[in-house]
C-alpha cells in the first residue's frame, strides 16, 4: 500500500490500540480492589474541594487549596484556549506570513531562513503567553510554592527559550527537508525518524536538567539514606547502584516535594529532591523511593516510550490532514502558499494544539495507571522495612499534599482530564486501606 493510501482507518486503529492498552494493563488484585473501593467511598462521601478523612488540611490551608485548584483549573484550560486563539490571530492578521517574508529576505540559505523564522515565531509566542506565565509564577510566590527570585526566573525562561530555538531549529530543518522530499508521506516518515529522536531526548534529559538545577550524588550528601534505599533495591532484585541515585537541589527555587526516574539505558537514574528529604520522615522517604523504583522495575519508561509513539503517530497523521485542509481553505487569506512554506509551521502547531487537548485525557489516564501501579509497588516494597506501611503512606501523601496545597477532592472532570497522578486524597485513602499481607489477600508484585 502506498503512503498516500494509508486510510484514516489506520489512525482510528491506533486510537483503539491506545484504548485497549489503557484498559488491558490494569489487572486488579483483590487487595487492590478493596482499597480502591474504600478510596472511592471516602471521596464520594466528601464535599467537592473539601477535606477527606485520610488527607485533611487545616481550615486556612484548605481555603488556599480550594482557591489554587480553581485558579489552576482556569489557567490550564484558559492557557490551552489562548494558545489556539493566539495562533489563529497571528495567522489571520498576517503576522506569520510577515515573519516568513523577513526570514526569506534575510538570506537565501535555508538554514538561516529556518532559524530566523523560528526565532521570530518563538519571540511572538513567548510574548503572547508571558502574562499567563507571569501570573502563574506570581501565584506560586504568593503561596510559598516557589522561592525563586524574579531575575533567576527570567534567567530560566531565557535558557528554556534558547534550548527551544536551538533544538527546535534542528527539528524544523529536518521536518521541512522531509516535507519537500515526501509531500504526501512526510507525516509517516517524520514519525519514523521521531522514534530515535525521542529516545535520544530521553537519554540526554538528565544531562540537560543541570542547566536549571544542581545535582549531587546522593551518596555524597545522604550516605545513611542511600544504605536504607539499597534495602528497597535489594528487595526488588533491581540493579540501581548508589551511583545512579542523585539529590536535586530543588530548595534553591521550590518548596514542593518530588522524586522521579529519569533517563534511559546508561543515563537512567533516580532523582530525589532535597525538599523531600527535608520535610519527610526517613520511613516516608523510603516509601517515596519504593514508588520511584516501581517505575524503574515495572519498565514504565519503556512502555511510556511505546505509548508516546502511538500518540505521535495519531498526532502526525491528523496534523498532515489538518494542514492540507486548512491551507486549501485559508491558505490565500493567511498568505501561505503550501506546506513547504516556513509559515506552514504555525498551521501544523495549531493542529498539534487542537489534537493535544483532545488527547490530553488519554495521556493523563495512561500516566495515572502507571502512578497507581508504582504506589502499589512502593507500598509492597517497604513491607518489612518500615514499621507500618499503611500509616507511612498516609503520612507521605499528607506531607506531599500539604506542601503544595493539593486539593483533597478535586472536581472529577479536572482530575480525569489533566491529572498525571491520582489525586493526593485518593492516593492517601488507597494507601491507608491497602494491605495485601492479611490472610486471603495477595500482594501484586512481591510474593508472600
Ligand atoms: Zn511516580
């Protein structure tokens, strides 16, 4: 079958694969089911945005959490809508076409044209999104979630801008080269080359992040903790040597807690924020590490990569269809002659923004599935290492939620659409009830 004949059915099949992937991987044990039922009941009995028994905030913190939840919800969807509207405005008022004209007039060299066009486009989109970004940072400072000075914040924005320009420029040159060579099949060809590019991106991410935060070997700063964490490592028959454990100096800019797994192959590592170490008990840190090592052991980086390629496949195909249809309809009005035109990039980005919103709940559900699995793994992994895994889980989720004023019971739609993790309230209630070691129950990942 030739590329041009690839039917829309093909894209529909990928949607189906995604849907089956989402439902098929969630084999639920009896202990897990019981704890999920308990969490659902606790949430159902609590008022929206109100405290739930296993994750409760003081009245003043609850008021902050409610306000932040409402603002974040508005900012999130407002930002997505603004992204689309601002692209439409730039196209309609001919701003994108003028950027192309400037780029083409600067030089006959395609590399110079591509980089000038991208620079102008990034400048425009940064200025247009600046009010929302400034307000979000102001809010973080006001609520004490961030302690970063404005000069340092602007410095980070500048670094992110430079990275987007340099790396984005290379991708732009590659994309337009492929579009010229394969006018009808470029979406498929670009998807194929995106596979090694994404893998390389995940591989180098741990080497790029030190541009924004300082990292140190955890062994250097917290040797006693490393010894404790190695117990979790041994229990899971993992191979995470102490050299793969890092401390991130988050406290220079943030007050919130976190830990994650980063990288791929030789760059794969576990990163714990120093704020987590400062604000959690040793048992709670071990539990958080248990969760992170769950991502590592359960192969979440690998399966997320596969999932991302399925999402990209759908996005590139729909992007291809959208660009052709939009240029046929509005090309003359926008001053864009063909998909070879640098200005067509804005139309493709418009398509990515539109389909990104529609795919967001699919991505969120996929991520929540992994996060839940890691919660189950973490709580099982610390069994026998901490005195009371259930109480430790409740303590850890309370610490996590209180430092970020997390809404105990967010609106179900917002949670479904955007949350990469189950809500803190749901996780705390699940952790309190999850005990697979009692008679009649089976652990999911560690045999009794
Ligand atoms: Zn996680």
